[in-house]
C-alpha cells in the first residue's frame, strides 16, 4: 500500500515498525537490535481531500504479538490521524471500520455518480494478507457509504480530541459540516 512516503514512514515509526506492509516486523531498541516481533494484520487509510481546507490521512493498523527469542510481544490496535501540520496516534479497543465496509454495495446502481458535494473526496485503501483494495468516492448519498464516512469521522474526532491538537480538532469540525449539514 503506497500513500505518501514521508507520512508512511512517520506513521510506521510511531507504531514502532519500519513500514506499513502487512506481515512480520521486528521491534528494535535504540541501537537497532531486535528485541521483539509483531505481525501487522491489517492496515486501512482514508485520505480525506476537501477543496476548502487541508487534507488529512486517517487510518487504523492492527497487529498481534509474536514470540521472539522466547518472549512474546504485545499486539495492538492503533488509530492515526495526520495532516500537513500535525500527527496523532491513539490506542483503540477495536477497529470500527471492518464491519461497516463489509456492507458496501460495490456495484451499486444507486446514487448520482461521483460528485463532490462541498468539495470533499475520499480514497479508502485497505490491506490484509488476503486482499488489498482502493475505493474512491465523493460525499456519498447511499447509506452504506454515508456510514463509512460517519464512522471515520467519529474515529478522527476521537483521535483529535485525545491528542489535544487544535489543528486536528479544527479539521474534524470543518469535516463534520458536509457529513451533517445541520451543524
């Protein structure tokens, strides 16, 4: 999965790994010696591209610990939110997106085509050992895609709030308007 090399490296480094490829990763100490291992199970990233402000990258990576030299490393689920100006990472209890995207009607005949209401476009990239996908859409009208955007916004808002980063919090407020025009 390729997005932006600088952002990918920053995210991977914050997760304690070298890249965002699914598979085994060795955990290293400050001298770069191997001290543990994890298996990166899944990664998804949603690029939010509004015409009215900064673009951001939201995502979740899940990993399980593996035995290394007789010791087991802990697994984790981490959400991340990155913009041109800020970056935040947050431990999660679970990944909120898999059950939502499982209901997507990939060959839907509903809706009015690819149009960007309020100038927001999305690119959702997912990767596991079995499948890699990219889905592009604008502010959706079919309920299943609306659920994807709302679920992602809720996650972004949680990460921004917990990071106490004003730039990320401001973005989630701006992004909320096209999702819920009543606000």
